[in-house]
């Protein structure tokens, strides 16, 4: 699982993406409220007109999202409880300039994660209960490599809002008109790129190659 708190910049970016998701919902006319006693920081109740949905707002800095299985392997933690997932991703992993906000129907996403989980178990993957199963938002779904099973929710449900990740402000541009710009939302910036760690490099290579991270070995020579 990606360590979103691994560096100050990652932690700041995660917080920014989450705020962008909440703000994008509000600009679409939703009232966004925390759910008292839910115990889940990502879960919100959103309402607009006759719509009243329980959603999980998930952020990703590598275009993959994850949910873990529960302790008795009967359901997905959080995912099995919500009507939809609001996924806030970036346009480019190495040089993100835009946040993309998707509304992903819960039923469709559960089916995708079910397919992904079963395919990996059938392929011999060891997935401890409670550990996240990662699914790509933007890859085309395919049987091979196995990590592409369940992928593509971000393609099936295009972003309803795009937010420039500007250093000092973020203006939300709503679709499909592409012309309405919502007032800037001020944010602060942390300077400095952090080095890529060996565990993170192994994780990314494993995702790309469709293998378990434990099979990746990296040698660094001075």
C-alpha cells in the first residue's frame, strides 16, 4: 500500500486532494456532511434534491485506489458500506498539474474489486486480510497481466471536475461545459521534491510488471 504519509509533500498533497474532492462536490450543489460515529475519516453524507448518498472520498497520487477485505473475508472495508466512491486522482504521477474528481458507483466498483481480488487469489497472490487490494483507475481492464483485472473505473466514469494544482490556488473547472470556473481556493505550498525510496520503487515496478513486490530486487551501485 502506498505510504501517503511518507513525506511532508505526500501528506500535504493527500490533504489537498481530499479538500478538492469535498469542494468539487459542493460546487456541484451537494451538501457535504461528516457522519457522526462512523469512525471513518473518508466517509461523508452528501445530499442534493432527492439524492442522499453515503460516499467515501479516496485520494490517489499514483492513479491506483485500494480497499482491504474485512477480517472474515466476507466484504470490503468501507467500500461495501457506501453508495459511491469519490476518487480524486492526479493527471500525471511524476509531474501532477491537475486533480481529477470522479464519482464512481458503489455497485460497479465493488464488482471491479471482487474481480480483481479473485483473479489475484487464483493467480497465487498472497493477500493478507486487512491489506489493501489496489486497482488502477485508468488502465484498460484485461486478464493479463492479472493486476489489470478490475481496472478502468476512471475511464468508465470520466471526471466531473478538474482542478489545476496551482502553487497558491486551485480553481475548479466543472464538466461537461468546460467553461465554468469556480472561484480559487487558496492553499499553501511545501517546497522540495523528496527522493524515491527503494520500497516505493519496488512497489511501482511490481504494479507495472504484474508481479508481487517481494520478487523485485533493486541493487544500487555508487
